[in-house]
């Protein structure tokens, strides 16, 4: 196993000709794809990995400077693809990983036949003529709560993000992976994500993009996916699903998995 592969707990499942890479969002790890993977392994080669900083990775490997921008995560993705000798893949990115895939595809479009993004946002902060869903004051309060008592913050944030009650399995699952992160690393990653602004580079994306979004998502308003659709440089398509929450592949698999499979299998131009 290669160094990068090992550091990110990369797993290769299935043996299909077409490669699919599944990348998770903030506060989760590759287990967030547990409902999707069984539907893919007979048809595709599936690569799963954990973003640096996830509770499943070695915190000693987390470089606060490298991961102060999303580019650090994009470099990791490209390094994983290189080490695993991937020549082309369908990239499925949840939340922040949707933008990580976008950044990586700008420098190496040849590696991505298409990007399927789930609950992705180009910018979380509201701006003139742009609605991202958060004011700076909201973010300051969020970061302060994370700093003051991380465990208490996790307990409150998980049901809000998932959009379910505390007893739901999806909320318990997200609470577990969120709490597994080292608090200072979680805060750093959250600050990087919530302060990111990818709007200026969207026109540079040439890879076809499938934008999937919950109808109701605490972190990403539907208009953010419309902004992506209107500003990406290549072909794109949006589908707003009747799911609720920011981790719909976990909380509403019956709704979301068929939609994900449809977009993985079919091309926009087809």
C-alpha cells in the first residue's frame, strides 16, 4: 500500500472497468457512503478514502497550513489518483468534496469524466447579489461554540445538519464521526470550508457536473446549486431531491441512492 493511500485509508472495491471515487464531506468519513457502495461494486471499481482531518485519519498528518484552503484537499485527491494509477474516474463529492473535485478537475480535467456533487456550495457566506445561507455573525457563533465545548456543539449540530431527530440512526452516525474528529482540527477544517469562496473559478471547470441537492438543507440553500449550474464552465445539470438535510445519502437513502445511481450512470449529453 502506498503512503498516500495508507494515510487516507483508501479502499478499492469491485473490479469494473469504470472507476468511481467517493469523497465525503465535513464531519464524516467514507462510511457515509455505506448505502451507495453495495449498488456500485458489481459494476464499477469503487475507490473510497478519508479526507485528512477525519476522525479515522492520523491527526499527526494534519498540516494546519496546508488545509487552510481547499486546495490542500484537492492536492490530496490528485495524489491518491496518481498513486492508484487512475487515468479517469467519475468523482462523487459530498459537501466540501464537491468543490474539492472541482478544484482538482481544473488542473487535471483528463482525470475526471464527470463530477457528481451532492450538497455542495461555492460559498457559504451571503454576499452582494449572492445568498449562501450564512452571515459572518452566524459563523462566529458557530466557531465559538465549537471552541467552548466541542462535544456539546456536536450534539446540537448533528440533528440540525442531518435534519432529523436525535434518535435517528443517521443523526447518531453523524454525531459519531463528528465527535471522532480532534476538536482543534474540526474547528480549523470548518473555518476553511465556511470561509471558502469558489465562485471565481467555476468558469474554469470543463468537466460535466451533476449537481444534486436536498430541497431543505441547513448548510446549502437551493439557490447555491442554481449558482453552480449557471456559472460552471462545462455542461451541468441540477436535480433538487425531496430529501431533507445535508447528509441525505445517510438520512434518506431510499430517495437519494436511486438519484445518485441515475446520475452516475447517465451522461448529460445523452
